[in-house]
């Protein structure tokens, strides 16, 4: 029986594991935290895609009639409790998901990155996966590895994507969950928000609510865009929650109320102090704030894959084929189907999947990730 190791027990890792079980692989999922770890820190934000778009028919069948309704818009923690944990405990996956198991290196047994380049002999040697669990180092071997470890490293806030001077020494709020926890302490104080993606659109709405309940709260919103409406709007967006969040944020930016200052085409040069912070911005501006929220996106962790000759996109830091295929896609709902060649990683039997495969591109949807997994399993075949 061929062995499959899946890295990460997020929505895509569990779906990959279910597919692997269905195709007769001996499956192990290694998760460095808990099941659904990254969704734990979404705070009260809800999926903007309805539940029916987020899971496969095989997952729904395992959840049974008690699972969420098709139209439900779950929060991250609800997705964990009502979907991911039940799936990991289901008859298909019970005993196969190892938590607190952090993968630290993936390579080929007896084979360096530079050995047997493009030689089919490479594929004949199993993958060797080194991971840490319970304070010990352990090793697994596998014929197929699917890396669904997501994008977990926040990008820097400084000019050109570099750390601003002092940025690496200060504590910033880099997830919506962290922002939600900090909000009560910011009542009547000064907060800086950096970024203009969907997460930043949620954060500005929360800060607006905070100002309503605690007048005197001041917000400086720093965006790289020059647009009056900085958050990207999808024309006739069928995802109504997404459309509403972006619209609200853009309305605030376009006509800022007295508590909000929007700095466009602005970049962080430096952050001084440990709170309050003195933030130096492009144009020799300085702003003093009590808290800094940086929602500028995340990048994948690639270091643990450094012994594999992977074709990583220089642009997205995800799979090169996917970045090339989707380079001009601005609406994730309209992404074309990916072809098998787009999914090849350069290392036979190894695939980046889920959000990680998209790297820093924003066009990822679970629905598209599932289609990728189906294509990969058609390529690699099954044991049944
Ligand atoms: C706030 C927010 C809202 C979103 N809303 C939607 C939406 O409405 N619809 C939609 O389709 N998509 C949405 N997305 C995008 C995407 O679907 C999610 O980010 C989703 O969680 C991606 O799933 P994943 O399984 O690929 O990665 P993740 O959920 O990030 O899972 C990766 C897992 O890998 C683990 N891991 C990382 N490194 C290691 C390691 N070295 N060893 C072992 N395990 C490791 C992590 O702990 C984590 O559990 C949203 C994203 C965010 C942040």
C-alpha cells in the first residue's frame, strides 16, 4: 500500500486526506498545532462563501444531516467545531491525524536536491519527512506528499515589503483574532491599520464600531493604493457578504469621518517605542499610535522544503505553474480550471496544495483548491 503524508490539518489538508483514504493510500496527516489551527485566529469573521462551496460531497456525507446548512456562513471557529474536528474524528480519518506534529524537513531518502535531476530514478526513492512531536524528532516515509501547510508568515509592513526600522522588535496585531482581542483596550485610543485587503476591510469596520461605542478613538489607515476606494471591488459580486464588507470599508475611506485619517500611497519607514509607538511614514510624516494592526497578507514557509527541486514562483512564492496560469485572474470565482501541468511541482509525487499552492496570490478559494486535489489524484492514480 502506498503511503501518503499530508502536511497541515486545515480544510484542504483534511480534504486531501479524505481523497487519499478513498483512493486506498495509507494516510498520515501531520499538523503542527490543532486541527484547523489557522482558522482559530479569524475572530468573528465569517466565510464569505456559503458552506456548500467550502466542502466536498464526501465530507458532507461524513458529517451527516447534523452538518451545517448549505447557505451557512460559518466563522473560523465554527468551521473547526462543526466540520473539521468531526471530519478528523470520522471513521475515514480517525487515528490518521497527528496534532502538535510540526514538519521540519521533507526530502528524498538518500537523495539531495541536486541528485538525479529530472531522472525517473528520483521518483523511485521514498520521501523522508522529519517532524517534531512531544519534544522528540520522528521520521516518516511516503511515496506521495501533499503540502497543505497554508501561508502562515505575515509579510512585513515596511516600504517595499521589507521590515520597517524597528518592526522586528515590536508586537503588532497580524491576525483578525488578535485584533478582536485587542479592541476593548483601544477604546478612546489611537490605532494604526495597515493594508487594504479583505482582512483590513473587516478590521476598519470593527474600528468604526469601536469608535461608535467609545468616542475619542482615532484611527490612521495606511494604504499603498492611491485609489479613493482602496479595497478591490468585484463588479456584480455574487458573494454578498464580501461585497458588503468591501463596500463599507471603501465608503469610510472615500469620505472619512473625523475619527479616521486615510494615508494613501503611504509606506512605513520606522516604528519606534514599545507602545505608544512613533511610526515614521514616507513623506517624512510621523504618527503616534497606541496599537498597530498589520493586515498586509501572508507568505508560505518554504525552508523545510529546501532539499526538493521545486518550481516555486518568483512572484507568488507558491507553485510556479499555478501563478502562470492565474496571473491575470482578479476574481477568484472566475479562475479557469487548472491543468495537470500547472500543478506539477518539479518533484514527482510532491504537490503544494490549498492556499500554499497560491502563495501570496489572493485568488484562492476552497472550491478551487478541491478541484486541484481531484486533478492531482487523477494524475497520481490510486491504490484501488
Ligand atoms: C479571514 C479569512 C477568510 C477567508 N474566507 C474564505 C472564504 O470565505 N472562502 C474561501 O474559499 N476561502 C477563504 N479564505 C481563504 C482560505 O480558504 C483559508 O485561508 C483556508 O484556511 C485555507 O485552507 P488550507 O487548508 O489551504 O490552509 P490552512 O487553513 O492555513 O491550514 C494550514 C495548516 O497547516 C499547518 N501547518 C503549517 N506549517 C506546518 C508544518 N510545518 N507542519 C505541520 N503543519 C503545519 C497549520 O497549523 C494549519 O493548520 C479565507 C482566509 C482568511 C484568512
